[in-house]
């Protein structure tokens, strides 16, 4: 990891702190299914992501031989308000899946293609699951999407550039043991193992 200048480290820490202060107040006044909550989260995460100098790929390296790396920027003591920096090379993808918590994704650089699905049969528990493609969105710099707990999407980082995105979850990835991932060819779904061992990015260093 390349050390960032002290001024950038300080700015990154201050902006993340201000973002989290806003979120804590927001959720005191709105539930996650309220349009006001979703619009405000999207606007504020987009603003945080717009400071691209704070989210350079060099500061969030992807391990050799891997296509993707994720760093935890913050997580509340109870596992909520989990903020991540996600770096990925072209070709990285995740199969269709839900989250079991609300989530928001904002682009910093590169492009992540998100495709969204609706269930035509099953898909609420492991077993039969038939999905229909409902829409898609390319998320690059300045773009954002909000997903409710039961929304289903897949992702693919498109060439030619590597991508950096900020991800915010209502509950941290290591706690999401009942997410479902979907196999479009087999028309089935099973539990998506929780991501664990996520490195914590030191905002003070």
C-alpha cells in the first residue's frame, strides 16, 4: 500500500467522519425504506465518492492473482453502517444475489455493470429460483444505486479500466449469513457465504 500524503489522509478521515455523523442523524429520523432516507444516502455517498483523490487504487491494492479487493472503512460497534472501498479489475463479477440489508453503491472510477432481477418463481429460500432481468445500470464516476434488503442484482466490472467504488451496507458483510445467490442456468439459489477476514483500512495512517 502506497502511503498517501498527510493532507490526503487527514481529508479522507474528516470526510468519512462527517459522512457517518450525517448517517447517524439520518437514521434517527427515517427508516431505511423511506424515500427521504434512500435519497439522502445516495446523495451523500455520491458526494463522498466524488473526491477521487481520496480513493486511488494505489492506496487500496488488489492482492496478486486476485481480481477484487475490499477494505472496511468503518463499521459501528453493533455491526451497522458498514462502509467499504471496493477495488476490482476488469472481469471481476458476482452472481445474482440479494443482501438481506439495505445497500448503496457509488462510483469513483471505472465501470461496474449492475443488472437487476425480479423473481418469477421461488427464490425466497434455497431451492428453485427463476429470475427475470428487469433493468441494468452502469455505475461509473458520479453514478449511484440503492438496493433494498430483498433486491437482487449481479455485477461485472467492464473493460478496459479497473474500478473503485464505495459500498455502504445497513449491516456489515461478515454478518450477512442468509444472503442468497442465484444460478441463472440451473434456476436455483443457495446461501451466499458471508465475506469474512476483510482488512480494516486505517483512516489515520
